[in-house]
C-alpha cells in the first residue's frame, strides 16, 4: 500500500498539482524516550477560482491515511474543505476516513482547523493552529493537536529552498505527557 501511495503522490505532484507541500516531523516524548517520525503530503489542483481538488496523505509506523476531496473559497480569507479516504493503523485493518477543514486568514493572522473521523468511537483526530506573522521570516502560534498536545509554535522560513522549520513544545492532556515536535515543511 505504501508503494502505491508514494507513486500516487509523485504522479499527482508532477501532473496535476498547482500547490504541494510535504511535512516531515518528529514527535519526541521524553517520559517514554519515544520518537515518532511522520511524513505528510498535501497537494491541490485548481478547478476554478473558488474550487480545488485536494489530496492529503500521512504515514508513520502506527498509522497511515489517504484522503481526497475539495476545497471551496467563497472569499479570499476563507477556505472550507471536505474529504474522504482510507486509513490503516497498527491496531485495525483498512477502513474509511472522513475529513473537514477550515482556514481563515487576514493580514498577519491565520487560523487553520482540521477534523477527521474514522470507524469507531475514539477514532477521530483534530488539529487547530493559530499563526501570527512577526516578519516575512518568523511566525509564532498556538496549536491544539490530538495525539501530540497543546502549546506554542515557532516557525522560521528559509526562502532559498522554500521551506519552513518549526518547533512546538506541547503537553498532551489526553495521555498526560509532555512532548516536543520538530519539523520542516517543504513546498513544491
């Protein structure tokens, strides 16, 4: 499944995307001496001024998913997304997954929220990120991220390679552990 997913991402990026980004990050849980590397990919293709076809994938050792859907931008400062796809986890077989997203942005501030639901009562995910642009290079923010935690974020853009480095110290109230996430976002 992973090989087919990678092939799909490569073909989608080469032939169809008008925007694509990959995130590579490590979630470190000091209390457990545990490191969880994760790779995500997001790509979209413009259908019209207000609609885009979108794809999102995530892979780590415990979980993988692939979602396809649409985003709608009724105004320049708002984008709404709906998607559907499949998931596979270490504790269950392949199943369905649904997702939704909302982006709001104006001037130096933005808010991005995603919510996903799979099969089962506790099989859901959320992430909400608020960002404030300090300068063209530095952004600060806050995040609430299921399976990771709640806390501040710091972003540093590297314009020469069109990427961003970021770090977030978090506390996960659900699992009662401190965590640190360090990552990079690379645009294509």
